[in-house]
C-alpha cells in the first residue's frame, strides 16, 4: 500500500517483566483516529486497564505538529542504551512516507539522558515521550471521567 499525505500512526510502549509479571503502558493512535490505551500492573493484584476512544482530526494534526517540532524523525537510536532487565521503551511513528521505530532502555531520570552516548537525540526522545504521555493521559482522563467536576 502506497503512503499518502494523510498516513499517520503512532505507538509507544514502556514496560518490564519482574516480580509482578509483565507490567507495561502502551498507547497507539491509528490513521482512523482511534486511540488505544492499555496499562497493565499486577501490583496489589491490579487488573489491566484498557480504553479506546476516537479523536478528532485536530488532535491528530496537533500530534503531527508536536512530532515535527521535536525533530525526532531525524534521530537514530543506534547508540542509545539497549533495553535491559529494568525495562524497555519503544516508539514507532509513521507520518506520510516517513517511518521510524526506536527501542531503548527505560529512562529513569534526565541524568540518564545527559550521560548517554547521544544526549541530544535521547533528549528529543525523552521530551517527546513526556509530551505524548501527558496528552494521552489528558485525553483518557477527560473522556472517561465518571464524576465531572
């Protein structure tokens, strides 16, 4: 299938396998505007949280703008920290005919970024992920609020 100017896909995953099993956070934005969110934590016998919602074209356009402003599409993860027992992060983005996929270790603090072999590239990843998580948590929280204020 040929890519069109309207093609857009984004998926982010962060997780690890540990004492409480496979714990992770994952979300994706599909080309049709569907936002899928999953959060699995077995801590204190929590169950998996799954939410799906469709977002408007303006949200997708804002995501594209945030991605473009981050310059992440020009980065390379070849010297970023490899996933380890602490966990892994994955980010996949398709915008028009550009497709990137990153895999790295969990980033615990900004000092991990500054001490890496590619602090500039990893910093772009770190801040983009922060922005994406903030947006997704806001969208999910607003849409599924049971008792509005």
